[in-house]
C-alpha cells in the first residue's frame, strides 16, 4: 500500500506551484516550468547519474535538484519509460470505451507473467476497423516500479500528481517539437537515450508500436563500430516485428533524435544498411531559459525529450498509470477537503447572517426606544401645533384671496381705453375670464389685447371674435376676449 495523508488545508491560502517532470532511469532527469506553460519555456533542467544509488540517496539527489532549480512548491509528473513497461497490440471486439476498459481489466493478466494485482494497466486507442473491432496498444507496468517513484518522493515529503507513459508523450511531441507530421502515413521515431533507445512507430500522433533497444549512447562510447552495426540490426528487427504485427502500413520515414550530437557516422551506417534515417534535434520545439540551456549543454550524454514532452503535453496524455489505491485515497482526500471547505463557508455564512440580523434588531430596537423617550413630550405639542397651523393656513389663504376680484376689475378699468365700451364681463369657477364690448376701430381691440397680455393679472389672452357693424354713419367693431385670471407677483 502507498503512504497517503491529508495535508493541512487552508482555503484562504494560495500558493504558486511549479510544474515539474521527473524520470528515473540510468540517470535522474528533471525539467521544470511555470504551471501555466503560457510561454512554453523550460525554466530549469537537472540530471544526475543514479545507476548505483539506493532509494534514500536518490531522494536526497531529487531534493538537491529541486533546491538547485529553486523549486519550492512542485506539482510533480512522473514519466514512465518504455523500459519499465510491457506493450501489446491487441484487438477488442467492441467500440464502446467503457466496455473496452472492462475487457482489458479482465484480460490484462494473460499478456504478462505478473499477477493482476501486481500490475497497472491502461491503453491507447489506435482506431476502429471492421466497424465493430477496436485496435489498442495495451500498456502494462509493474506496480512495484510505480510504487518506487512514490516511495522515493515520499522520503522528502512529496508525491506525484500524475504518472504518464513516455512514448505517448513522444507521439504528441513528434509534430510540435520535432516538426514531423504523422497524419498521412506512419513514421518511426528512434529516440536514443543514455542507456537505451526507444523504437516507436507513430501514426496520427499516437504510438502504434513500441520496442525498447538496449543500446544507448554509453554503448556507442564503449565500442562505437560494433554497437553501430548492432544498432542497425536491432532497427531491422524492430521493423520486422512491427510488420509481423500487421498493425498498419510500413513507416516511410525514420526520425533519429535524442542524444545525437556525436552520432553523425551512425547515419552513414544505417543508410548503408538500407534504413533511411533523418537526424533531428528536439531542441527547436521549445524555449529554454539561459540557465536551463547551460545545464542542458553540460548534460550532453542524457536526453531530456521524455521529461520535456511529458511537461508540455501533460493535459493531453490519456494513459494514466496512477495506482487505483492512490486514486481512491486522492478522491477521498479531495472530498474531505471539499467537505471542510463547504462546512467552513456554510458556518461562516450562518454566523455572519445571524450577527447581521441580531445587530439590526438590537440597534433598531435601541434607536426606536430612544426616539420614543426623546420625543414623547413633544407628541402632544406637535398635534396642537398642527391644528393651529391648519387654522392659520386657512385664514391666510382667505386673506390672500380677499378682494382679488376687485383688483382684477381695477386692472381691467385701467387697461380699457376710452374708445372701448365693455358690455359684458364674466368669470367662471375655473377662473376663466371673458369680456365683450364695442370699439370704434379694430386696431383699438388689438391694442387692448396687447395691454392685457402684459398685465400680471391675465394670461393666455385671446380674441375669440371681432365683428364689424355700422351704426348710422359710424363703423363699430364688436368683440369678445377670453383670458385666464392669475395672481400677479408683488
């Protein structure tokens, strides 16, 4: 069983984490960057040979590496290489993802000498054929190999977030980092590392076939000529094994990458062996911080492609090699954290609402009581004042309007010229005022209207009609004028 535990949880505390990819092989390789990967820049590179070290020593070296790279809050991704895995190409009589997973869990033990409880199994869906069968690449890893990663990291108080399969990351990296496309036809990716070489056939960015060759850069350093011939022979065997599987078309391109700086002569040997090969560096597909570039140059005998590809494509990788018990413990831990978080927030909201309501009731009650005590003697006086004010207002209104009609008649008398004789004066309840009369000339009527408009007692003055008539030898104009009565300003 794995060591698991719930770390101290503070929902209000946020930490900035660094994304770290780590691989344990002949050498420890580490690559780090910011968690967002927005700039796709590798901020740190570290490697150390751990071939003859025990787990405690490896833990110390990892801690030293994190200190050197100034990593304080790592989010760790472990990359499992093909040397630690068994891969099988099989066909499943189903196209349903859930059913495929169940069949694989039942049949995985048949493809490995380990017992079912001793292995971790996942798969890569290669494609469907005959409308009802699915070709898959079965990935089987010994549980002890993954457990070792957890135990080594646990010694320094860390644990992996994810465990991925390196060849799957290489398939995604082939187009973006190595700038080679596999959408139209398969290609063979030959990745040379320190102690071994991965032969991977990739089609549509997925690994179809994987074979580990136990020849690496160390072998070429010991006996270059002999191991170059061995390497060419192993490549031929890998191609033959792939053809025997009958998975897909034969690759038309062979890409050599990894530790290739000192392998220029290998290209000639392979071409002479009728293995067309193109050497490609993996450094052109991403940006390196100057410190990381310096560390990479110093570790020229180690390939960082596995850890860098796992770092960049961690969100796209499907193969998950995290043990089931760790997933269960993680789910329980996450659920516990969520329950704690929900409990804290619910309690905080409840207490906050309770205190708000309680304080509102208390302060409003106190304020109301204070007002009652303060204004109790004034209530009787205010009622008396309201009655007195109502009487005064009535009297004032009466006094203000008393004699108003006399003022209007006085103003009308002042404005009426001698040439006009008024015959009828009316004022209705709506204060509509009308006068009728006779004038010696029509111009006198218009002049009278102008004078009324200028008065502060009349507004909306209009001539309703004017009619000319003769009386003997004289001509008179009968008229009617309407207006509204308005109290003029003093």
